[in-house]
C-alpha cells in the first residue's frame, strides 16, 4: 500500500485518493461515479445498516437515503479531512441509528443535517493506519477492552442507544456507563495505534516510537 | 456549554450516544468555540473501526437497491439542472477560471434549488462552512473571514465543475513527506489545471508556490505558473495550458523566488491526473 502523509493530518493513501477522485466526479454530477462508489461500498453499508436495524427493508431504505445524501452533498466533502470511506459509512451509521430511534415510542431526535458535513465527520488521525488494518487486527484491539466496555460500545454504535438507554438496558448507573464508553474508546484507540508499529513494513520503527506518543496535534489541521 | 464540559462528552458524542439536547449543545459548542478539540478527532478516529468489528455479518444487498438508488440520483440530477443556470459558453481567456461569472458555491446552489443537506437554512449552512474552518484550527473570526471561506468554497466548486466536463481529468493533491498542502484539481481540455488548495503555509518575502506538470512519459517538470498564499492557507489557481495526458504528475513546490525553470525548493504536494472510467 502506497501511503505518504505530511505533518498535518490529511489522510493520504492511494486508496483514499482514488475514492476522492471518484467523489469529485460524484460532486460534478456524474452518475457513473456514484455507481462506482456504490459498488465499492454497498456490502459494508448494507451490512452495517442491517446489523443496526435488523430489518432488511429498512436497511435498504437506510442505504438508499445514505447514498442519495452522499450524491447531493459530495461537493461539501471533497475537501474533507477524513477518508471518503469513513464519511460514507458515517452517513449510513447516522441514518440507521435515526431509523431505529424513530421506531421507538418516545423519540426526540436531535436536529441533524441529513448528512454530517466535513466538520462533523472527524478526520482519521492515523493516515498510515487507514486501510492498513485488517479485521483480525481490529479484533485484537477489541480484546484490550473489558467485556462491559465492549458491550457499551456495541450498544452505542450498533444499538444506537444513548448512554441513558444503555444504563437502563444493562441495569448500570449512568455514571458507570459514561465511564465505560469513554475508557473503552480510549483503550481501543491505544490498541489500534499500537498496531501501527507492528504490521506496517515501511513505517514500523518510526511509528512505534514517534507517532504513538504524539498527541493528536496533527489531527485538526 | 463550557469547553471542558464539551470535551468530557467527546466519547459519547462521536458515538452518537448523547441525549438529543446534549448532542445539540455539543454540536453548537463545536460550531462556535475556537479552542482546539483534539479529543473529538482522536476518539472520532476510533469510531469507524467499530463498523468493522469482526462478527459483523457481511451481506450483499439486492440488485434492485442499486437500480433504485441510481434512478433516484438521476431524478435528483435532472431537478438540479432544471433549476440552475447553465455556465456561459465559449472558452475563457487563458489562465482564467472556467466560468466568467462568479460560480455559486455548493451551498448557494443547493439553496437555489431548494435542496441540500437536511432542513437547515442558509444561515446554518454558512455556519457549517465556518465550522469546517474552525475545526481546522484556523481560529477564524466568524465575521471578517467568512468571505475567504466562501471564496474557497467557490474554488472547490470550480474544480468540481471542470472535473465533470467530458474528457477532463481529476487530480487529488496530497502533501509529500516534507510538505504541507492538499487539494483537488481538474485538468481541462487545453491542459490547464484548475486547482483549489488548502493547508498551505503562507508565502513570505519573494517566496512563491510553483505548479509543475510532469507529463506521463517525460521526466522533466514543466513550470505552469505560480502564486502566493496568505494567512488563510488557501489558494485558487489555474495553470497555463500544457500537454497533460492521463497519468501525469501535478506537483507544487515552494520556491524561494519566482521564475524557476526547474524545481529548486521543496516539493510540498503532488497528485496524479486520472481520467474518468468510461
């Protein structure tokens, strides 16, 4: 995987560059480009939507809305800092969670734009990580979480539950849930950064030393 | 909401696990607070990996879904085109941007067609553009430099417009190991490259950024024009026309002074021109 990056956090990998060039064409109104993007990400998108909604028909609607949202808003994201993949799957995730929440009896949805703008989709802060981690390495990172932390994160991400709802569902105090969510995410981040030093042939030594100790300073550039 | 309170809610926010009122409050804080919010980026970076949790069953959607999406997109495109004015015809003067009228920003176009992201109005969309630059750590004063944010938005729109024309190529510029600066560009029919760039350190004294085309199959970089960059770090620039076949490298270097015939300074960003798949 060809990947280089400058000191200020823009994700730079051959895979994302290719996606971004396609996204420019999507922004220009080229249907072929949208088709290309769809064909590349349809399985991940649908799988996430299905896991969250547990309803095939609703999942299809979610994916359709998400790609339509991407179609309409591509011009706002071509200069986004995170990867195109992250942006797209974030749209799917948001819409799936909203669809699930709408199904529930008392629902008050936050005012969200249909599609998170570039600002609200956060940059991938580890450019060398983008695309370099396989599912086995992510699984390994997850083992660094406690069971209750993992459960809290899964309930939040896939269940679309708020912290209060997680507290009720698991019979835990709200403060405990907040702590599990926060510490779980931090632990996963440490584990994922640690993996960068291991797997990547080119950057091995540098990554373990310099980058894992670097504060996220470059990320907001 | 105070800055510290918002920071404490970063993990739950990036997961979408806040109560609606809290989430709105954090979102508003991010929009208006000029302090850095590193936690949001750091923790936000983790969330996409949750999507790839092993144990997520990968399922192929039905083929009919693709048809529905493409049909809806085509309909949306037809509506957009019916509502916006067409670009002026004829070739622009060399070195000028493609349109001879100020190209409306993506936000302005969306507003005009009555479409666009969600149900928020024009004010919120401006806010979204400003939010982009605030989170970028530029610490812009909302009022004074909004016009710069809009100008940059227009530059991006110009690139998108050029990239969409038949036969034109797209370039994604990313920083080199020693460089800073990123952007998108389109190579037009006459070989000139329309660029929208950001994150460029400002030029001082006689410094200029020079653009180079290294055509596929020809090793020598050809200078195609230079520009200076101010405190916003953005630039909108169109190069002189030169043969730029697909697979050419577009490079930006920071030169100590103008007029180099070969790069003397650091090459800060590069990209490769790609033709659309047909």
